[in-house]
């Protein structure tokens, strides 16, 4: 009798797994942008539905000096984002290049060197709204001395988000 119950239970579990495996991939899903996916398994996150990506236009890096001590920044980094995921925040931004004496990883929302923002926690300045397109502008701050980003210089960037996503690439200073 016990063996019959175990076999019946095993068959029921197998049937449920088979049913789930057959029907789950064909459930359609519509994300917050109105994009419909043919399959439940075609998107990364079942609730929010996507990755953070660079928008159609490239990031913009304005040539100039980084802020240092009591000097203001004339350089700025504008990052257009297309967030198909849940709300998150920018946790870190790093610029590096052959003409930079050290990587730039401190930032301000204004050219003022005394207005450094904390990118390690979510706040209104570095928030990336879910299911939206936006552009955030950051002004670089140097820790040692002011650094010059020259027009035409190619700079590598890395942006890390609070949800674990990241984007990287290179941009030519304008």
C-alpha cells in the first residue's frame, strides 16, 4: 500500500512539473513599457522586465578640468539611461584613460567641488526611476589635484547600479 502511494505521488509530481514546463514558457508577458514578450522566459526579471541599458544616444563627456579643493569642474559626464527594470540607483561611476593620472570615481551633481555625492546609497541625485528613460549629469571631482580631460581624448567608463547591473564602454571627450 505504501509503495502504491509513493508511486502515485511521484507520478503527480512529474505530471505537475511537465505541465509547468510546457505551459510556463508560452505565457505572454507585457512589461512597463508596453512591450509584449511571447514567452515568460524571454525577459530577465518577471516583475520588472529588463536590463538597464544605455539609451540610443551615447554618453556625453564634456572636456575640461575636474573639480578639486575650491575649484569648480568644467568637465561633465552625461549618462542617458533606458531603465527597463525596477527602480535602482547608481552605485559607482569610474572614468579611466591613458591621459588621466588616476581613475575618477568621485562625483558631484553641480560643478562645485564641495558638493560631492555619496553614490553608495540611494538618494534623489543618483536614483534611476524604474521603467523610464532619463539622463543624469555628473561633475568629476579629483582627490589629488585637478585633472584635465582634453577634447578628442578617449575615456573608458564603468557604471555600477545598486541592483547589480553594470554598463561600460568608452566615450570621446567633446
